[in-house]
C-alpha cells in the first residue's frame, strides 16, 4: 500500500512535466530543432511560444538566462539580464511573486533550469520561451544590441549550436 501511495504521489509531482504533449507545443521553424528541444527539455516549467510572447511582450517580465557576454551581443527588446551560472536574484527584487515571468536563453535548456529555481523561490507564473532566442530570430522577430537598437547579430554559443539559427538575415556570433 505504501508503495502504491508513493507511486501516486510521484506521478502527481511529475504531472507538470507532462502538461504539454509534443502536438500541443508551439510550432518551430525547423522540425529537427523541435526534436532537439524535445530531447533537451524536461518541460518542468510551462512553455510559451514565440508568437504568444510577441503578442504580450510589453505586459510581462522578460529575463535573459544566458551569460552576460551573450546578452550583450543581442537580446529580446525589454528583456533584462538575469544570468545562468551567476544568477543575479537582485534583478527580481521589483517583480511580484505572482507576476508573469518569461525566461529565455539560446534554446531553452538554461532558462528551464532558472525557471525551476524561480519556482522554488515562490514565483507562481513562470514560463520558458519554447526554442528561446534562436526560435525568436528564426521566426523573424527583432533583437536589440547593448545600445537597445536593432541588430542582426545573435550569439549562438558555439558552432555546434549555431546550426539551429537558420534565418537568412541573422549574423551568427560565438
């Protein structure tokens, strides 16, 4: 009986990870990239699609969970640097625990890990941008540089990961 209760509680605790089946996930421009995202992500943080974020971009708190070097090359307009290895929780000081928070990184792995940390800190409406900044630029949405002016540059982390950025107007940097 104890084992049955343990299994039931384990399933209930893991339920958010199964909250969106692959067919319910937002579309990505490249099918192979979608398969890679399915392999990389655990879906422990609810996802938001690029188009959905674009529609509410000015109504949410957007945070970049990449390293500062990546953020300085370009970022989504309105996004604040939060970091990954050196997470700067002071950047969250003005964000209510029930506010809608959207995190992104290059593809979504690091932002998912930061999202898990924010959930443990008590943030209740955290979303991970599906495909993150790579999918954002693949769908043709703009990014800004350190001067907050539009730029074509995108930090692709390294040559291996740059394969997932396929928009013709993007200049890859690593």
